[in-house]
């Protein structure tokens, strides 16, 4: 919703922390893993070929098809839990990766937005505004003022 304040951090801080939720894609020798992390570093939602239900329908756990299907499952789980926007930091090594592009395609296919909205800054003016017509006690009807029709 963009109501909570985002952590800003320093300009050159690595890894970045100026997001609410971040999508992470990992590939090991045997499995494909996708997860959504909170800015605190804890995993909120995950999908992996370690899970029998995902692995059962795949030919291989590490090919392009596995990456796309893990992306679809992760997007479905995040949309069901109420997370509709995630942060994705495009790294140089991921630009030419066919598996990464398939994973991102699976996320986008189900409607997960890969850009978070900016923080909504509330304009605050300190002090009391006595010129407003809706000060405390004004504009209320009391029982004595009530006149039946």
C-alpha cells in the first residue's frame, strides 16, 4: 500500500534495503529456488523444486522450464497472500540469463508487478488551525437544537 516508511540507508550501501519486498532467484546444481524477502532479510514466501508438488510436473529441476514454473508458483502464492508489488534489482549477470528471464516472465504472467510504488509522503503542518470551520464542538447538532418536522 505504500504507507509504511521505507528504509533509505546510505547511497552506496550494499546490499540495497530501500524496498518493502524483494524477489530473489537462486539456482543450485540440483534445484531452482525463488523467494520473496522482507527488507529485514527474512523470507516471506518461497517456491522451490525441492517441493514434491512442483518437482512432480517437471522434466528437470534446473532447466528453463523449471525456472518459469517456479516463477509462476511464487507469483500465485504472493498474490494470494496480498503482496502485489515486489522490488527487482536487475544485475549485470542476469541480463543475458535465459533462466532468469523465464523466471521473471513467470512472475509477470500472473500479474505480479516488479516495481514498487514510491512512499506516500504525508504533508504535515505543525500547530493548530483556528480558522477552520470544523473545530472541536462546531458543526455538531445537540439534542436542544433538534427540531422535529
